[in-house]
């Protein structure tokens, strides 16, 4: 089969793309091919059909209700999300979906998410005779979140709506209502938005918007555009905090994650127009509609009617085009701006807008570098550009009006320009797009889409980076890992670092993905996993007696014991030899680790009969050192060690451990065993 596909590709290349070299050559050839093979284009009727469907929505809703006991929480919520996306806005079916999902979330102790769904159901067309059930669930959620909360107003509202119910259902509800405050509920499960941990963004750089004044953009033949320090920088400095210029999700995650920010959606809201995407909130839905989804909405419906799923690389190409149109207003204005950017010879200023580098502007995206492409990829990019333009032409007014055929599109004044732009976006995205990841409920990290951050693309690569990114959904914070001297370049790692992967594999990976050979310090020096950096003992002994080789007048300073001068010389030496200092990331690793502590504690309990008293106590001591202060794990370690000491007739020592366990977070239901 693979051989057949290869032969067909060469046939297509020879017949339709002979001699194609430039972007324009490939785009024109793709247009010509699609006009000649118009019968193979997606069916116009299918592309234009409405994507909302109450029948499918009802089927998905029934599936969620019937199969919830056999599905995981994550899968159940995804089915409800899909049903909501298919349902009509403000329909009774949508209201039922919100109400039913609120039950699932409440039972999973996700009370805050359940409350959101209850509010959505009430705002939608939920039947009056069922609203009392929603208010009763609201009262339960509020009480479970805070047993001291005043829920009387909610209970009164429940009783008022109960009058709309039949006598049997009303009696059952009111009986259960009286028991709400007497029940014990699961501890609330709260969905944490990691963006709260993103540091504040620096804003003191007058040239590069929303970044630290400690960096600038430079250019050289070897490194291209790159980031350098304008002053000495300390480790831990925040360089920038950026929201992604564009973010796209993999097709399989459309009903799990927010289309706008990639947050996991437990209480999602659907797009009001299409059945293709969901959002974590109305705010994200409104932002997406304003920024890109008003154009993308009908396009996605048309695309997904003709293909089972899209590829995020090509969707990113479209997203960049839509954002450019949004910025400039019309395709004609975009074309004129394109001419201006293209005619700018200064490779740094090419990406500036009004003298400022603003990575919210399209000018920061268009000049991004592109890796070399093979012929197969070039043809694929051109054909996708043509296909996407056709679907956009028949489903939107982005070209001034909706069109009916490929011939009409081909004759459009700016057709080749738009095709070239989509082609260019695809290629630069393949070079500059970074993967985003989501952790599933079974704790597996999966690639769920990609983001494009123009400023990030200006950082060059090193397997021993001095800068790193903290990525939280659609936000990225860049922070220095090491001290960086004025004029030095800031590097990030494009993949595994030297302590995670051997040199040959690292270089091969980068050659395959980025099409270049890595000559960073770690690769040149062949640093591999297990590479031992110099110890403090080495630094302060062997190197100390070689100071006269590395720093002028050092021997004289030592002989005269002028310690202040010696300190200055030592500081100079360590700055010059900073690459031989211990790795900052390794030094800053948190010493406490509950996982290791638990492992040591289990080892002590399992092996105590086979090892000496001294060794058993040593293992417990290690477990305690690893455990977090006042943690339940630490309390258990004290309690268990008290047993060992008591059995060894070391009663005073055992009493000390019992007191420590009681002061720590030892479970109430087990404290009796300590006092015994």
C-alpha cells in the first residue's frame, strides 16, 4: 500500500507540479489541479448544511444517561459536552443536558462546576415542574462547599418551585430537603487553574512590548534573530509572560478542552452557531467569537462535513490568516501591509509595528523563519491551501461574498495572494508551533494541540538552556535558569535536555524535527545522562590553587591574604567558568518528596523483621526527612517508629514519637492506638 501511495504521489507531482519552485508556483498548480478535478472537491450541499442537530443531540444525551455507570467521569462529561454542542441554543434539550450534567458533577464532589451547570439550566428553557430539583441540588452543593453557609433562600426557592410538581414528587422532594443539612458529603473537588501561578508580567521594556527591559532582539548571520541580555541577569528573573498569539486543539480534544484557552471543560458552554467546539466559560466564547471564530465557525462545519478530522498544522495556518484579516480589516489592506513588511530590508524591524515589537500583531508572525521542506510536504501544503480557500469561499463572506465554484475562486483578484499566505503559514507553523499537553484523569500526559508564540520563536536552542518556559494553558512565562551576563544570548531547549537523552539521540531528534545539527555546549562536549558536574569540593580545592593561571595577580593576593581582593578574583573566575558550576535546575530541586517518603515508609514497615533496629530507625529517619512538615505521612512515620522503639524497650524515645505524631496530622480515628 505504501508503495502504491508513493507511486501515486510521484504521478501527481509529475503531472500537476512540474518545475514548481516558489510558493506561488505550488499554489497556482494546486488551483489548476482543483479546477480540473472539481468533481473530487467536497460536495457543496454537504459543506453548507447546518451543524446543529436536535436528533443527534438527543441520542448523545440518552447515551450519557444510559452509559454513565460504565464510563469514566471524564468520558461521561465529554458525551454531555458533545450533546450540548449539537443542541440548539436555549432549547429545552440543552437545558436538560445542563441539568443532567450537574447531577454527574455533584456526585463527583465537583460542587462549584455543578452550580455553574444549574445556573445554565435555569437560564435555558428548563421546565418549571422540574426546577425545584435544580434548586434542591443547588442547596446541597452550597452546603457541601461550606456547612456554615446560609442556604435558607435556596431552600425557600426549592419549596416555591415544588408547587409546580405533582403531589407524589413534591412529597418526596420536600422529605429529602429536610435531610440536606444532616448528611455528610464528600470533600469538594476543585478544578485548579494553574494560570494563578503564572508570575506578573514585566512591562519596562520600551521596545519589546510586555517584557523585561533586560532583553533585546539582535541579529547575526549565524544565529539569525535572537534574544540577548542588555544587563547582567540573575537566575529566576521573569523575562516575559505571554498569552499565545494563536492556539489550536487536536480534533479529538474538541469536546474535552476549551477551544479558546485549552482549559479542561467540566461545565462547558457550546458555541451558539456550530456544533464543533466548546468553551470553559461565556467569557472565552465571546473572546473567541470576536477574535477568530465568527469566520472559522461555518468553515469548521464545512470542513468536518467533508473530512473525519482536521490536522492542527493546517488549522493553525487558517487561524493565522483569520487573525491577520481581523487586524487589517480587509484582504486588500492585508495585501498592502504584506507588501510593506516584505519590502523592509532590516530583518529585525521587519517584525516591528510602529517601532515596537508587539507579538500580538501579525507583523511579528509573518517574518518567522521556515525550515527546509521536501517536495511531498510542499505539494501537501499547496493542496490544503487550495482546499481551505474553497471551503472558506463557499461558507463565509471573507472574500467579499460567498462563492459557488472553484473557478470563481480562482478568478478572485487576491486568490493567489491568499493561497500563498496560507501556504506560508503552514510552513512557518511546522517550524515554530509548540505542542501543548493535557493530563488525563489516569495521569497520562497527552499532546492535545499547539500554540504559536512569536517571541518564543526568537529564542535559540541549547540542551543546557539558561532560560525556560512555564506553560499554563494558553499562557507562557519565560524565566532565567542561570546567571546571564550582559550581551550573552538567552537559550531555551527545543526538546530533551542533556541529562535526559544521549547526545547522538538528541542531535538526531533535532535534525529530524528542526532540520539542523545542534552545536550547543552540551552536544559539542558530549554531555550525556549521568554527566557529573564539578562538585563544590573540586571548585574550592583543585581550582583554588590554579587561580594564578586564570586571574591576574591572584597568587600575590593569596600570599598577602588580601581577602577582599581574593573574593573579587574568585567571583571573576566563577563567572568565566560558569559552565563548570553545578546545574541550577538540579540545585533548585525541591528536597521534600512525598512519593519517596511513602516508599521509604513502606520499606521500613516491610523490612523491619529482616534488618537491625539501627537500620530500621535509619530508614524511618530518611522517610521523615523527605515528608512535608505536618503532613499525614510524617505523622504516620512518627507513629510507626514509636512502635519499633516501644518494642525495643526504648520507652522514653517512643513517647517522644507519640507526641510528635499527635502534634502532626495523625488521623483522629487512629489516635486511640497512640494513647494505648
